[in-house]
C-alpha cells in the first residue's frame, strides 16, 4: 500500500501539477526538520551516520473525530515518534503524514 500511495504522488508531481493535501481523520501533515550537515567543530557528518530528528512543523491538520479539537494547529513545532509515518515528496520537499497519537510534545 505504501509503495502504491507514494507512486501515485510521484506521478502527479512529476507532471508539474500542484495539489493541496488535507489529511483525513486524526492525522497531521508535517515538514520534518533537516539534520545538521556538520558539527559545531566543522566536521561533516555522512548520511549514514546522521540521526533523524523527530521534530517538525505542522503544515496541515486533519479533522478531529468524536467532537474533540485537534491538539495542534498549522505552524506548531512538534516532537513526534517515527514508527508509523507516511513519507511523501512534493516539489522537491519532504513531508510526513503522522497520526495525532504519534505527537509527543508541542514546543513553544
């Protein structure tokens, strides 16, 4: 399923079409923070040694169920777990769709 989902998005975006993505249910579209390319001392970190940051900015919020409000809004900086994410790429940018239950903190 994941491959089929990703292939659909790559096909759409390769043709130059643009589309707004609105997560369904209690899901959130986030833009993950980029990893540091080098240390404070100037040493470059290879891709294989980088640890993925679990921080991101909320880009779009789905609809809450059970008449509850979503705990995050567009623009919030969050910490999340990375076990059940759906990765996609739009216009050369990486995005993730995660469940609200995977958000562990909101940074203020």
